[in-house]
């Protein structure tokens, strides 16, 4: 996490507005039931190219620089949704994940990944990141999945 005193204050107005929009939508979407949130996130991921680690880290930094509450322990869901939305505003999509810890007591967590690795989750040591993925929304290419669905 970014110490609040070291947050990036030299962001452009366009970046600030886009980040605020993503934060607002992230807070709203995080209050939705899990099934609805998954459907919304899947729709938003359509047609986006996969985000690189650098692009995802830039979105994480932007979200954390714009909002002090996003640094909290219970803010992982709105933070991860906001980061995914911030990436989507740039035409990319990270892999958005939710899951539970492998250790006791079980704890829920939400995060974003790029190139198969969590982004913005501490020191980057994969061994310390011990969560089992329960829900994954990866970037979807419309050319691969198609846009039309047929009803049976």
C-alpha cells in the first residue's frame, strides 16, 4: 500500500476524474449481491485487452492515491472493483478475483491480477499470498466468445 503522505499528487485532471468515477462506481458495485456483481464485471470485461502488470499497478496506485479509505483492511472488494474499472476506462482489464484464505480462520478477500500474479498485494511474495480463488473474471475477447447468444 502507498503511505498516504507519499500518494501521487501530480496526476492529471483527466486521471483524477476517471479515478473518482471508478471509485464511486466501485463503492456502489461492491454493495451488490455476489451473483449480480459477477454478471456486471463479466459484461464490463468484454472486449478489453488484458492489462499488463504495469497498467494494473498504475491503476492500483491511482485508486490508492485518491482515497484514504481504500487503504483499509475491509476495503478489498471496493478497491479491487475500482481498480478493475479504472483499467477498463483505459481499455484494459485485469483478472479480477475473489476468494478465501487457506489458513484458519477463513477470511474473504478480493484482488486483481496481471500476468497470473496479484498486483498491489504487499511485497509481491507469492508464498505469503495464500488465498483460494472462488470467483475469477478474466478479460474476454468478443471475437473469441461472440456477442450473440441463441436461446434454446
